[in-house]
C-alpha cells in the first residue's frame, strides 16, 4: 500500500513539473519543443480563444481513443491518468496564474529552465513506467503499421512539430524549438540514468571477512568472493565484488577506510541492475 502511495505521488509530481515547465517557460515564448504540448501551442496561435490546457486535453483524448482502436489497451492506467492530468494542470495554471508576458526577456534562459523542469517531470513518469501520452501514442501507431522504432517515430513527429512552429512563429522560434527537442533528449536520459545508477564495487583487502560481513549484515546486500593472485607479490587474495546504491557505497567506503587503509577499491557506475534487491526482471 505504501508503494502505491509513493507511485501515485511521483506520478503527480512528474505531471506537475511537465505542466509547469511548459506553461511558465516554454509557452510564453512560443517555444513549441515537440510533443503534444508543442502542437497545442501552434494550434493556439490559430485558435487563440481556446485555452492551451483545453487544446492539450482534447488532443490527448482523441489520441487515446485512436490508440485504443488501432493498437489496443496497451497504454496502462498510469499513462491514461497522466495524459489527462497534465492538460488539466495546464488549464488550472492558466486560470489561477494567467501570464500576459514571458517571465524574463531572455528566451534561451527560459528554454533551458522549461526543458529542465519538464524533462525532469517526464523522466519521473518514464521511471514509473508511465508517459504523458500524446505523441507517444502516435509513435506507437507508426511502430505498429510502419515498423518505425519508437524513438525514431517520436523524433519524426517532433521534427514536423518544430517545422510547424517555425512556419507559425518564425524561423528563430523554430530553431529554439528544435534546440528544445534536443535538450529534452539529453535531460530525460540523464535523469533516468541518475534514478537507476548503482555502484559496481570490487574490493581487495586483508580484512575480507569483516568487509563481506558488513555488506551482508549492515547493508543487506550480497557479494561474490573469488580468489586472485597478485602479479607482483604472488600472494593470494580474496576479491569481493558487490553492487550497492550511492548511499550504501559511502557507508561501505567509510567502513573499509576504518579497517584497512591499504585496501584496493575499484568503482564503476552501473546504469541498470536487474534482479533480487534491485529492479525485478519482469
């Protein structure tokens, strides 16, 4: 029950950050950096009487219906929830805090802040096995009928949205939109990698028994121990290999420092770990 509660909070947080980044930083500067939000921004230019949130909501519902018809019920309740929540949040922000002009005169600064906020929000959703719906559904349709990879499908859709942004708002805004699409990719990838980052630690120490017991009993992790021979000394050593998260690594490093200052520790960043104690393989 606690896990479901935290998942629900993260879905709401991710949706809020996506909506806030778009509404407060991208929309006032007419930066249509791909996605259904960007498409709504373009359409809002031709239909100024329709609120952005309303346009995003209508298009989200239309794409969900088309997706159900063409590719079935494969989105999951989380994606459906977020694809409705995000435009509702945008609509709510429009009514509670209407913007008559950009927050600053520096478009690049607002582009960066908007993409960072929105990108972190989307990364949180992706990490929860959800998405904002919208163009993700269109990419799945392209994948099913034209066998285009999902990533390439999204890139194609975003490219045409930035072309439409350039034709609607001018070439300069179109170039900012294209830069935003590129920054989105880097931001989302970096945040997702940060969520799942672990430390692959290899330890050679004279206190191998104490270190292995600390890993198992104090950190509640497992470890693999194998024998190795030093090339210079010819002495046989126990080599301990374990995978821990960042906080656990700091504790482990401090423990080893206290017990064996001559220990050898090799650390590598591991971007994904599947199995017991980490992310389930299924």
